[in-house]
């Protein structure tokens, strides 16, 4: 063995050992509620008086914005509940999954060894599909704020969604456009390496055909080509599209709006819930989004007291306006609280006992949340949510209800 | 096929290509002199974008809305600030992370560069949050109408900047003493040292210039594609690296040509073949070119010594 | 003992590697069997991916370390293996009911297909040198990612159906969608086990050591060390480089199948440039040409990000810093000189004692 190899080996060994030590530490530390040093856990001491809730989401990497929003929204709800006092208290632990299924499973296992009793699933769809399988096998109840693929809940009795499923969004969008007569010639720009975008687009196309909407064409982009949209826009312009459907998140959407404006092309734009957040982008010229329509369950400008209090709290803590991910996660915590109260669960119950109780109770509860539009949010036993999407149009830099 | 549309695509391709070209110049210079693939280069672009963004939004309040000064002063100040910060950053990175590895294998340096890239991305995430910032184009939004074509000011500025930078760099490396020193070091480090050239200083200088160019590229890239996130730099970084190899790595006109062609191919592939396979086509063209000309379009084939 | 000391260096090194892997396997299996909580749920979940990454690192080390060519697109072969292998595994679900057998069949097929692509890519690529070869492999990796993202593959009673770019498959009753374009593969069951992973690692080591310590292996290394000299003694450089490249691609394909069959779901975007780089980091950190180094580096660096979870938001930042520091430390000449001096002194003492 030469010296170089020897050193490499010792270093690797030392590293592994220290890691093993770290692993042990974090396990024991978090059980005393000390992992709040991580900034991701609430300050409630884990004395058995609080339910341990865990969730995974992208806290770093390209999709970090969604994971961080969900983590923060949920944390605000947990803190509010603590402040209000009461029997049901939560301890929240969000772990980074970088929007990768493999890492999400690791994060999930980490939460499991922390002693998670109830899960918030994953924030994004692909990791959500992975973790939901484990949720089902381990009998840990999951309510995901935003993993919207139908695969997340399919065949799993104990996995529920707070968000619309992707096909439902496509369906609702097509119906809405048809009912309101918003466009004659529709063009779709979608992201073909993304489950969310593909799911909405497929159902939209199917429903549009059913309703006799005229889809003149579609084009795609990927993470790697999400900078230049002029090709797609020129194609839409050539095909005489007067309405462009954008089933995507708001970051690429903002680029599309900017580039369409630079081209002097002014069709109507119709977005989905991922579009929410576009107005809160730092430096975004809201005039570019003038007239953009979207279906979203959440409206940060809503007049009701609950929304305003939540938005104010979020802004004062994080200096940003919350988007629908934050609102959905916030609602998740309150939905769990309501369900736990209804079922009469206590924090000393095992994850499986809580799971069985929640599976029973969830289809029976109605939550008036931020994303419920006053009518309340309900679930069926498959785990799918039922709430009314709001048709919004952006006017003077704010959402205005369309009907 | 409509000729106006083809011309329109061509201009967009040139615009995208010019940005790739400026980034590729940084890659190629560093490669030429330090024989290393600086994968952190793309992330320096991102840092440049953020610095310019904050400088511009900090300054823009001080001027009358709509006046000439309100557009020009923050833009120029922002670009300069970005250049200064990126230059310092580039030199510091070189000193701390790459210089100790001067004698190590090029792979070790490559991995370190990747570590630096992760570091910059995650530091940016912690400092500036993941919420995208929307960049205001340095030229303001607006476009020049040439017949049926509309060319945005950003596009014009990008293409002009690209040409100026290339000419300036060519003049610098062939006319000035320091530029000649750079060429000498890239040719043969040992011999250059014997001739009394300070190799370390020359390498630092190269990193400084490369990083300043990255800052300019960042400002121009963000002006054209104005969504700024901590991972903004990685894809243009990889594309520009491809462009540098395409044109012949180590060659300044090569980087320019490679960047422009890559931009044009990317736009036309998306327009006339498939947006789904856009990247696949770009890379396929690259492979074909390298098979025909193994050292890139303008690269020199170095004969191996026995 | 004496015999071990007087063994050939290469034999000693391979013996050590086998021992390392087997001991690690036995220890982990004992912990899983007898300790309450086993190895902990996090590590438990990582066992199969670790085996896949170890195999990937070994495969890439054959190309980068032994054959001396920089490949930046090895995740592409892993991708091919994962998609091909998992499709086969899902399609055979009802025909071959014995899981290990089905997994083995899938891995062999994944390896063959990836190896075939390795050959196709190798023909043009291996004519190039150095960084140009690196960029072409990078390009192939990206192309494979783009293509696989657009593949729709399904199977029903009438046989397989394939469509590209958009899903036109009309599956009959009881049909299974194997690959669903951007949604990737969703496995209904995960048949890859730690033992299967362990066997794959052993097989990979066996293949690589036999190749490296053979006539062919010496020819490959001769071509790496001095292409012209090797050619002058009649070694067909391209042929030997091709042997290393195809073997490596096939092993990467098998690793991909193992990885894929252990996941609930995966997409083509998982096997991107970053993954290729990650594997390269394992290889460089473990030492070029040093197989047991690759094994340890791959395992340690896969565990590292998980172990850093206590740093929460700073996790990936710390990971980056650790990576840079380890590279700086392992390449620090002062440190090496220091160690070399100590060893010399010890050597002298030993000789003095004699």
C-alpha cells in the first residue's frame, strides 16, 4: 500500500466514523427537540405532548422555492397553534429532498427514525410518488400539501392531497376556458420533463377535444432549455393563437410573458395554480402580467381575515409574499388538527393508531382553510381533495375574481 | 418559409450565441493557461447577475422616472459593481482552491472546481433565497424596428459587446506585454518561468479577466433572460463550455465562433425540428463536428511528441 | 502472513478489496439481523443505492483510472440500464415469479443493452483524445437524457408498444405502462435487495480485476501510459480502449438496473450531468485505478449528505466545503512529504532492527 492510498483510506475511514457518530448524535439530539438548531423544527419540546409531523421537500437546488414555501407555511400554522394553546400541539420537521425521489426516501427514513407520527408527504410530485409508497407500507398517515400527481394517492388508502390533482386542473382549465369563451385558438407551452406540467397538459388536451375547443398547437421546453421561449412564441403567433395555456410554475411563465412582450405579441395567457407567485417575484414588472388569467386555490390579496393575517405573518418573518405552496401547507396543518380533534387522538398514540384513526375521519371533515374559497375543503376516501378553484385575472398588479 | 421569420430566428440565435460566446471566452482563456476546466465559471455568472441586480435596484430609486439617467447610471454602475466583485471572487477562488493544486492532476482540479460550483450555488441560496429575482434589462425594454423585423436593444447590445470583447482580447493577447506573457505561459509554463515571467501572477490575471467577462456575460444573459435564481448559471455554463470545445478550446476566435454557432443551432433546432429534442440536436451537432475536426473548428491539433 | 506480504502488489490489492466488501456485507447483515433497529432506517434505505453507486464508481474507474479516458457521461449508461432493466423486470412480472432470478435476468439485459450503446458510442468517441473525449461523452449523456425523456413504452397481451415524443400507445386490458416519458418508471414492487447489490459489486470486482491483471489489462494500461509506444509494439490502442469502455458501460448498465429496481420511481432527469460528475468525484477521491478506494469513496460520499442533515439549510454548503477540503488535503505535497518521511523513518528502524 503506498502512502497516498494509505492516507486516502484513513481519511475515508475517519470520515465514515465521524459520520456514524454524527448520525447517532442527531438521532438522540432531535428526540429532545434540540434539532431546532436546524431552524426547521418548532420550539415545542418533545415531551410527548406534541404530535411529530414530518415532511420532505426541496429546500436546496432548483426547486427550493417550493419546498421552502411549504416548510414556512406549515411552520407558521404550527406556531399559531402553539400560541393559541390547546390540547393538540405539533412539532414540525422538514427535511430536504432536492426534488429527487432517492433523496426523498432518505429524508423520509430520517424522519422515521426521528419518530414521525404523521407525514406531510413530499412537496413535489416525483418525490411524492416515492415517499407515498413508504407512507403506505409503514402505515404513517400522509397529507401532502402540493404533490399533485394522481400517482401519489392512487392505491394508497392513507395518502391524501391538499392540492388539486393535475388532471383535475387540466379538466377545470379547459372547462373554464370553454364556458367563459376565453379563446378561439388555443396554444399550449408545456414542460416535457416535468410530471406536473405533463399531467395537466394531457388532461387539458383530452377535455378540450371533448368540449370542441380548438387547440392549434403545442410546444415544449425542459429544465435545460428554460431560457429562450421565442421559438415557442413565434410558433404560437404563426398558428394564430389568441390564447396560450401555460401549465407550469411561475418562474418559466414570467420569462414567457417578458419575451412575448418583447416580441410585441399579445395573446391572452391562462395559467394554473403554479402560476400563483408570479406577482411576488422580486423585480417583476407586474404590467407584463396584466390580463393573465389563472385558476388558483389561493389568493394572497384576498380580503378575508385569515388570509390577511397569514400573509402579514409570512411577510414579516421571511420578507416575501406567500404563494399557494405556503398556503396549502398551512392548511394541511389545520386539517390535521381538525382531524385529530375529531378522531380524539393523543400524541402518545403510535403512528399506526393515528393513521387508522385519520383514514377513518378524513373523508368526513370539512376545513375552512385559506385555499377553500369559503366553501370549505373536503376529501373523498381515495385521498383526492374537493375544493373550488378560483378563476382569477390579474389587473393592476393584483388578482381580481373573474366571475 | 417566411424569410422574415428566418431572419428573426437568426437574430435570436445570434443574441443567445453572443452570450454563450462571452462565457466561452472565459472558459477558453482559463483552459488555455491553466489547462483546467473551470466548472465554477457558470456560477460566477450567477453571482455577477445578483450583484448587478442589487446595485441596480438600489440605485434606480435615486433618479427621475423615465429619464435617461435613470436607465443608464444604474445599468453602468451595476455592471461595474458586478465586474469588480466577480474579479475579486475569481482571483480569491483561484488563490484558495486552485493554486494549491498547481502540481496536482487535472482531474483533481476539475473536482475542486465542481466543489466550488456547489459552494457558490448553495451560498447564493442562503444569501439571496430561492425566490427568483426578475432582472430589469440594462438597456430598458424596447426594440429597434428594422423593416418588418424588431430587434431588441438587449440583443443589439449583446452582439456589440461580444464583438468588442473579442477584438479587445485579441489585441490584448497579441499586443501587450502581459498578453504576450499569457500566451507564453499557456505555451510552456516552465520555459516562460525561465524567461522571467511571473507565472502565478499571469494565471491570477487570467482568472481576473475571465471572471470580469463572466460578470458582463451575467448582466447580458440576465437582460435577455431575466429570471435570476441560484442555479441560473449552471446550464449556460455547460453550454458555453460546449461552445468553447466546439470552436476549439484555447482559441479566442474559436470560442466566439463556437458560441455563435451553438446559439443559432439551438434556436433553429427548436424552431424547425423539435423543441423536445432541442438539446439532443445541439449536442449531436457537436459530436459530428468533433468527429470531423477532432480539435474543434478553429483548434490547433497538437502533434504528440514521442 | 508471510505469504500475503510476498504476494504481488496487484494480488494483494484485489484480495484486500474483496475482503473489504465481504466484511462490510457481513457486518451490515449481522447488524440487520441481531441489532434492534438494524443499521438505522436511513442507512437501510440507502443500501441498494450505495451498491449501485459503488458499481458505477468501479465501472468508471475502469475507464478513467485504468484506461485513462475522462468520461463525463457515464450516468447515461446507468440510465439505459435502469430503463431497459426495469422494463424487462416489469414485463416479466407474471412470467418469472422468482424475484432474484428476474432481477438477475434484468441486470444481464440491462448490461447487454448498455454495453451495446457503449460500443456504438465508443466507435466515434475513442478516436478522440483528452478533453475532447470528455465533452463528447458529456454530449452523449445529455442526448440519452433527452431521448429517454420522450420514450413511451407499454406492454400488453399483444406484445410491446413503443412511441416517441408523445404517447400514442393503445394498451389493451391488463397492459402495463413500462416507461411513461417524463414521468419515468414507477415500479410496482422493488425487487433489488442488498444481497443482490453485494453480489453485483463482487461480480464487478471480479470482472475488473481479471481484466486489469490480464494481458488485455496490461495492454490497456500501456495504451494509457504511452499511446505511441504502445502502438509501436503492435498494440491496437483503439481496440483495447474499446474493451475497457464497453465493459465499463455494461457494468454501469447493470448498476442502473439495480438502482432502478430498488426505487419506487425514477426519471431520465435523475441520470444527468450532475450524476455523472458525482460518480467521477467518487473515482477521483478514491484514487485513479484504485478499486477499493472507489468502493470506500462511493459509500462514504453517498452517506455524507445524509449524515450532514443536522446542518439543515447549510447541508449542501458543508458538503461543498468538505469536498474542496478533501481535494486540497489529498493533493497537498507538504502532507505527502511528511508522510513519506515518517514511513522512511519507520522503514529505517525496521531495517536497523534486522
